[in-house]
C-alpha cells in the first residue's frame, strides 16, 4: 500500500516567508509522489501549529510527515512529540531545514525557493523508507560513585547525597580534602584554607547518605550508565576507625621513620601516623611497607601502647563490589617535577623549593610550624619566585596552568606579611590573571615595599648556580620601571624594542611555580574506566564548550583538575555540575530511556574482522566470543544481574561483533567502516540516504545551479 505523506511548511514569522516564495513551494510539494496534503502555517512550533499538524495526521490518515521549518536541533523533538500524540511513530518524520540552509544564507529569493523545493523533494523521497523505531527503557541504580575526595569530589558527593540516594566516596589516601587541605591560605581572599574546608569535610564525614572508603582503589568497572558494577579494593588500615581518637600515643613509641609525603618529604613521619594535624578522618594508619611488625614481626610497640586497643595487625585488605548508576572521576592532579629541567638546580642546590613544598613551609601544621626558614634555620632575606616552570613551553607542557601566577602572588603576600624586611623578586614573562578579583589582588602588591617584578624575555633562559652559599640566578631582563608595570589591568608591555639586559643576582631561597600535570595514575584509571585522555594526560571531556563535565562514555563524568588545570572556585563548580548531570538523568521512579537510533549487526554478513571495535568512540561494540575479554557482561557469569536485562545484548552467534544498545549513540562510524556492510545505522540506512540524494539530484535546482551536495543537509 502506498504511503500517505503530509508536508507542512513553516513561515517562521518573517524569517522564511519573506525570503522564500512559499506559494510556489506549496504548489510544488502538492505534485510530489505519495503526498496527499500540503499546508503552510505561520509558526508550526506554536500550540496552534502543533494542533494543526496533529489534527491533519488524524484527518488525512497520514503515514509519513515532512516538516519544512528550522534546524532539527531546535525543534525536531517538538515535532516528534506531536507525531506521538497523534498516534504516529515519531521516527516517521523528516525535518527539512529551509530557514538556516535557504532563507538565511541565500539572498536571491528565486534561488532560495528552488533550493527549498529540492530539499523538500529529497525529504519526501527519504521519508518513504523510514522505519518505526521504538525507544526502550531500563531499570537503573540510583546510587553514585565519586572517585577522589579532594575539593571536586567532595563538592560532587555533597550535591549527590540526597534522600534515597547513596554516594560512595572512594579515596586512595587515608584522609580527605586533597591538596587544598595542605594549604595555609587560598587566593584571592587569603582566607584560612582549613577554616573554609574543615566544615565541608565535617559534612562529608557526618552525612548518612555518603559512605566514605579511604585507602581504597578502583580495580574493575563493568556495565554501563544506570547499571555499573565497580570492584573496589579497600586496603587495611590496621587501626579500628570506631575506637581510635587520634591521640597520638602510638606515634611516640614507633621506632620506624620515613619521609613524610604530606610535607613533600621535608621532614619525617612514623610508620604509624596521622598525615598532618587536623587531618580528617582523625584516625591513625599503619604504613605496612615500613612498619617493623610487618617487616620483621618483631615490633608491637604501638599495639602495646594504645589505650583503646585500636591496633589490629590481623586486618586484611577487602574487595567490595558496588552497584551504581553513574560515576564521577575527581582524581586531582600532580605537579611538574623540576628535576626534569636541570637548569633550575632543583634537588642539587639547597633552598630551591617547588610551590607545593613552599605551601607546606607556610602552613602552621607544616614541618617548620609555618615559619619561612632556610635549611640552616635562618629566615631568608632575598627570595625569588619563578613563574611558568614546566608550563607554556613545548619542551614540557604547552598549556598555561592558569593558577601559577595567582599562587605566586599569594606567596608574595604571605612572605611580605611574615618577613616585611625581606626582598621578593617575581620572575615572569607574562601574567595570567583570570577572574574578577585577580587584578585587584595583584594591584595590592604593587604598592608594597620589597616586592619587585622582573620581566624576562624567556624563562627557559634562566640559569641557576650556587656561589658562596647563595643561589645565583642569571637572566635577561626586558623589565620596564615597576611603577608602570601592569597598572590598570594591562597584562604587560608588548613592545619588542625594549632593550635586553643581562643580569645576575644572588638569592637565599627560590620557589618554583611548577605546572599542574595530570595525576600519575590517570593512565591506569583511563584504562579501567575505558575513557580517553588528551595529549597532556588529563581526561578528555565529551565537548569542550557544551559538555565539559561529561566523557564520551555515558554515565562517567569528570570534575576538577582531573579534566584540566583550574582553581578552587572552578573545581567546586565543576564538581557540582557533574553531580547535577547525574541528578537530572537518574531520577527516582523513572526508568532510563535508551536511544532508539542505534546501530545493528547483520549476523549473516558479519565476518568478525573487529574493525568496528577499535573505531567505536563509545566502546559500545564487543566481540561475541566466550573466550574474548570483550565478551558482554551477561555472558561472563553476570546474567540476571540487572533484573533480567542483558545490557542491550541478545543471544547471537559467536565470533561476531555485538552492539550494546545502551552505550551506542548512533554516530554511524561503525556502519561507515564495516567492509562487509554488516552494520546498519538505524534511521540512516543506505536506502534512506541514497533516496534523499536522488531526490536532491532530480530537481531543477541541482541541474541549473550545479549544486554541491556538501552543506545541503
């Protein structure tokens, strides 16, 4: 039986009506094969317009609909809903964009009209071959997993922790708070970092909806959005978290000492320890790698001393299996190791520190109690702050870390406050001062005595050496008088004709503003979670502008410096954004609606070449073989795990490609690459595409304008 096609043309106010001869378009459409009715209307997206379409579908017993209007991105969902309300499958629709692709880009009305006619004819030819697709739904888990308990992970966890939703917060270290907990003050307000952070950490520890798993690492992730199974290895603390009050009695008797990583190796800690004063949870932990009891079985000092019998040497590691609907990766960052750049003398010349080491020197809980001291115990008189160490250079990292200038300025503020008689020199080639308060923060330094800004042509040309107990810095300056530097918000003088001057100055202490880099274990996590990394090692977002907190793997989100360098404010915002994405998708009482436009495999044509598996950006294709590591979850002994659902798979022949419809986004890459033509992209089949092309070519517009098919939509 022949299809009954209805064509509706939108005037879009003056947008389309004034640029295209719609009477001519309507008359043309009425003569097309299988078209039984054509109507134009002022605004089809209005309530009256939607009612008009719905009524005519019923009245004329339409089996297919073509709507010539605006971009599908704007109103395709609107018109699909109209078809559903009229009892017609929403995928029996073809939307033609005659506004952006005709009315707005072609000034000649006759030519615009001819192109609109051609596109409508192509749509009519195409829609005949449309198939009624059905969206499936899936029961899903409401709970969520957050990996990393720094400021990004905490923000995400607290946002997610709502009634009837559990949040698992996994942290590999024994305490929470991340690197922000190691700072004394935060810019640009110079607020006490612990005063800002501690109340937030306390909320996490006392939130009944959050289960905190410290000393824990992700081992394996299976499943898909709405139904992930995550294996977490929880390393033994060997201290009872319920009875330990962090009194410190065990520390005093422990004979083993090791470098304290929480103070960047600037002092030592015991084998049983709390990382730093005020750390939360305030519970001791045994470092089994260095504990003499585990190495020689000859020491029980901490157990014998503990007044609460909290030490348990027999505690074992555990593997816990979590079932969650979505995951947030907030695994933080590491910093550039300046030993990779020998020119700075780091590790060879005394009193050359990284920014994180200096943070700990400034911290009241740090190795010097917050006092800025040289290794000889004396306060420095001349301090150099070197910007852009390891960043903005092709040799190491091309990107700007975005926060180094601001934390260097914070250091200058704090040094000037503690050592008002000291001299501070900031070596820079350019400044990055983002944010509405950053320029004011900088301006406050310009009027302070003892702070000098030294602009060098190239920071990579700075050379360090040691002379008579001093750190000698040799550099080429193009520095104008400091009174004119960066006043009024200018980023710096751009005059290339400023003469260079070779200088050499001695300093007592040097602080290197090192670049933010991807966490050292990011590669392992990317493999476990099956998400991509950028060339710099940070996790890659789905779309830089539109989806900065999402990854290409549905249900896995990223936040904070795991995605790229950012300050505390931006980190908190992205953590909350990632959580918001989850809350808007995983809603209590609602099933997960799956994409109907997916790809399918014809078993009779598939040769099992596996080309599609490597090309799929969403990891939706597996190789259906019992011995293959790519075997679907349900075939690996997990059948029935998701209430009888097989994760989008069905029983197939073995040694073939299999597509998980839960993960598939219908991008069509697999269909285009399949050498045997076994993969079909629903709603974009060869038959549909070729019919549309032929419809375009068999028009006066194509014949007279030598139309290029590129850009015709």
